[in-house]
């Protein structure tokens, strides 16, 4: 006779309880970038909205930035590290294939022994982690989950590539997800399009890099990415609103992945966002930090009082893969 398998249940709802960020100490203005790519400060600002970006020093490792951001998120949430049930780290720039950096981050924070793993979903990785975290809280596999988005994209940037040299920055952002009395994270809309996998990629595999001696920097088909992100992602964002039962006029903030201000503007226009909806522009001083960009932007908006705790925000991440994910959230 086969016995029924017992399942676990957790909180009815989940939400973000606290956010934290880490911004590297080195500020790199456009003037430091332009000479090698035959460009200008005006061209970079017009094309991307970037004025400067942060690049990590050798001491500001993926692990160190993750621990710093994670510690701030825990403090903001009022949660101790030993209360965590899982640590998720989204990154494409932890350059060791194994082990996952999440295990080291968990231990350094004081959460040793918990489930810990990395997510490789590029610029959508934070939103992927957010969905996994809220699912864990609601099914009972964890009461509190730390989600970290972290990148050292300066390690993967070709300073002579005119299409990408000015784009990327470094940093880490983190949130704690835990139980809530009311819904704080809406249904996710996520997916992928592997037919466009070559649009954003490493120039070489690590095997090819070892054979050639050339480091595998990132490359991107800018025009193709712009068209996809500006139009296809607006539809994904609208679907996330529809699934959450939220209208554009109900939003307080729009916090997209900080890829490019022109992409952000195109999505906002397609969504017909009212003037009162505050739009994240963290890219201006941070650059494109991939998985870290949404939590870093959220942290800045809270610090500058552009948003407040309890506000309703739409978040969407999209990038290499091509992958994407969007949710409506309550700001912590």
C-alpha cells in the first residue's frame, strides 16, 4: 500500500521586508571611457543616460559586495542571519564555475547550513530570485529568504568595444523576502527566447578563451536588443500588471532593469504610465549592473524619498538568454 506524501505549507502571502545595496568606491566618469572608443560624453549620455558608473576595486569582490548588501537588507528587515532558510545569489560575473558563491555569502553573513545556490539569469536574475523566494516562503520550505543580485561586469567589459564599453557597472543589491498578511509580490510573468541567445553573449566560451589566451568579454547587438526590450518587454510588463489586478494609474513607481534610459522611456510610453508614477533612473550614476540594478535602484529611491514603504511598484528584468521576468511588488 502506497502512503500519501505529506506536503508543507507556509505563509499565505509573502513580501519584501528590507532592501540593501553596495556601490563600489571607484567612480568612473564618461571622460575616462570615451578616448578608447572614439566617443564623447554627450553621445554616451544621449544614447544611454549614463553619466558615470561604479567599478569595483580588487578588494570589492563578488562575495564581499554580496555580504555588504545582504547585511544591509537583513538590518532593514529586522531579521537575523540565522533566521534565513535560503540564500539566493544572482550573478553572471562570479568567474568560478563551482562552487556557488551563495554558500560563502551565507556563511559569511552567519547563515551557515542553510540552502544556498546561484542563479544565472543575467539581468532578469533578481526577478527570478524574487519569484523563487516568495514561492519558498509560501510553500513552507523557508520562512525568510535573502535574494542578492551582484555583478562585477567591469571584469567582462572590453574597453575598446564602442557598443558596450560605456554601459556596464559593478555593485550588489539585496532583499529579504518573508511572510506577510497581505500579498506583497504579484504573480510573475517570465520566460525566455533562446532563438536570440547570441544577441547578448560572451565573445568566447571559457574553453575557447583558454585556447586563445583572450579573455571572453561581453558583446551585444545593441539595435536588436533595443527593439526587443522596448516593445516585447512592455507587453510582458502589462501582463504582470493584468495578472496582479493593478492598473498603470494604481502604480507609485516603475523600477525596470537599468539597461538604458531610452528603453525605459519606450516602455513607460507603451504602458501609458501617468505622470505621478516615479521612474527609476539609477543608471545615470551606476551604469548597467545587470542582476543588481533593480534592488540598487529601489534602495536609492527609498533613500531619496522618491518612494516610501507601502508604495506599489512594477519591476521587470530582461537580458542575455534572452530571459525576462516581471512582477508587481509592495515597496518595503
